[in-house]
C-alpha cells in the first residue's frame, strides 16, 4: 500500500499539491490539513488493493499504537510522542489513520474467521455424507453372495459345430504374402502338399506375373512358395511350399449338392489376420458373377458362384468355404460392396454378399494345372453381342445373349445356331443376358452336352449342343 511521500505525516511539505498514488507523490500544500490529505489518499489506496495486500502494513501500525507511544522522527533521542500530542495536528491525522487500519484488521480477521468456519463445515459435511453413504451401501451388501464355482472347461466340441470344423480345418489353411507383403491372401492345402488359391492373389490383381510368394502356416512356420500354374479365366492358381512335407490337407466336397440354407464356414486371413473363422449360410447358388478390377489387363472371370452371407473381406480370397462336414465346397473369390471393386472391396468390407467358385470347377482346373501347367475351358463357338471381337484363345468375351456370329465348324454351328438367334435357356438355367450365358458355359467341362433353347424370328427352338474346348 502506498504512503504519502515527504518528511512524514506531519504535513510540513511546501509547494503545490499533486494528486495521485504511490511513491513520488507530494503531500497537501499550505492551507490544507495533513489529515484531509491522508484521508483522501488512504481511501483511494484501500480501494485499489485487496485485503491480503493491506494486512502487513496494518499490523505494523496497530503494534506501534499498542505500545502506548511512538518515537517522532524530529523528537530528541529517548523522547516519545505522547498520546495527547498525537490527537492534535499531524498526530490527529495519524490517529485517524490508525483507527481505519484497526478497523481493516478487524474486518480481515472476521473474513478469515468466516472462511475458516465455512471450510470446517464443508469438511464436516463431507465426512458426515461419506459416513451416511457407506452405511447405506453397507446395508445393501450381501456378504454371503456368490456366483458359484467356475464350470469345467469343455474341450470337446460337436464335429458339425463351427468350433469343431475350425479345429479340424484351420491347420490346413495358410496365409500368402506376395512380394514381401505388397499383397496378402489365403489358400488351403490339398493332398500332395499343393496349395490352392486365387489367381488374383498371386498376381496382385493382374499387376505382376512372377511374384515372390511366402506361405505362412497356422503353426507359426513359413516357407517360400513356388507357382505351379495359374488360370486367369477361372481365377485359380496352384502353388507349392518349398522344403515342407507332411502337411495336413482338406477334403473336397461336391458343389453340385449345395443347397440354399446349408450352413457354411469361411476360413482365411482377412486384412492379414490369419486363421480367421466366420460362419453363415448358402444364400444362393448359380449366381452369375464376373469379378475383376476396373481397367485390368487380365481376362474377365466368369463363373456361377455360391453366394454366402458368411463375412468375407479382402484377404479372404483363396481361402476355403466349407460345409458342415468340413469339406471344401468353394474357393472364396469375391465380395459385393458399396464400392466399385468386388475383389478388393474398395470403400467397404463385407456386407453379407460373398461369392465362392464352386469346388467342382476348381477341382477340374487344379488337376489340369498340376498336370500340365495350363487349363482348358468350355467354349460355345459363337460371338455374342458384347461389341468386342472374339478372344484369340477361342473363349468368347462377355456380352449379351444374342448371337452375332458363329464360328464355322464350332459347337454353335454344329448345333444349328445362326447369327441373330437369342439364347434364353442353357441346360436348366434361365439366361437373362450374355454374362449369365458365359457363366453357364464356363461352369461346365469341355465336351459336356447341354440342351440349348433359343428364339429365332418369333419362334422358339431347342437343340443339343456339345461344348468345345480352348486352352487358357
């Protein structure tokens, strides 16, 4: 807190009066009492400072007053100013200031007392409240309560349960890393130590042709993989681990007997998470599917898929779809998403629309790849209304159901088909468009005989057709 500057509190300063606060200001001039000057400045100072800034100065003044006397700066040594002298002149001003200081001190003390009482009552309330809460909780507790003993571990699962199937089949499912982890996929071991997977796994969706392959087994071991053969038209590839023997193998089922509603289990490595098991049912069979990344240079794949709602995500490709007996009925190959890429699932994962290549088709292609390194496919011997030229391999490209041209001496020509004919049924399948027709053709082996129904100039005809063969 500021004090009046000058010779003291005796009002003996000469010169003009300078208003203000703090050191360096001048006292009242002639004709103005020191008491009035002190009163004005004290009032202003108290308004500027808070109570805790005032206390040290107030205690000093109160202590001097309690001693009953105070030495004046101008009094002889050993002489004190009497209380009476302080009541007159400058002493009266000092006495008035000290009274205000004592009043401020008393007020500070009252504030401290009330703050202390408030804190004490707060603490007491907390203690009482805590005690009441503990008593309330104690009255609701039950010292004899128990959840009972922990049940024994069930180590045996029914063979047809998901857990039972997973325990038997997972050791024969592998994770495949391509080019040091640029891509990952799944595969499963078949008799002979071979591993079946998808062509788009080992080629990174058609971007590479001679990729480095690493195979990771469920027991934590790994080995380099050698490509035995691959077929871009069926999206099947066969690889074999190097230096590894006595591998467990999965048994292959019969996809012809698959029915809608059958329980299925998918095993694989979605997003690199090895040995992931999901389950669902067969949602549909003979679902026409033509997966393939946009802008890819690889041939488009056509197959009548097994549709399932078992969650399948990127990385599941190449893994097995098994039935309740643990037999492989399909190879996971594609999912339908809200994005544009059914293979990689761009902009989304599983939405319950997964597709697997039927194992009967996979079996046929796998055997050919192991035996010759190549695979042969069925052909119709006709060009459909796709707006594209026929494939040089003899395999017709995608298109509509209308026949645009017939290859001389081919299966379609031998059956009597002509340009302009509209094929509406192929075997037992109703044909809605050219894609569905090509799916149906690819799903059958070369040399198979099938009944074909077509329309020509408003009339319906039915003929027998023997499928041709072309090597991929």
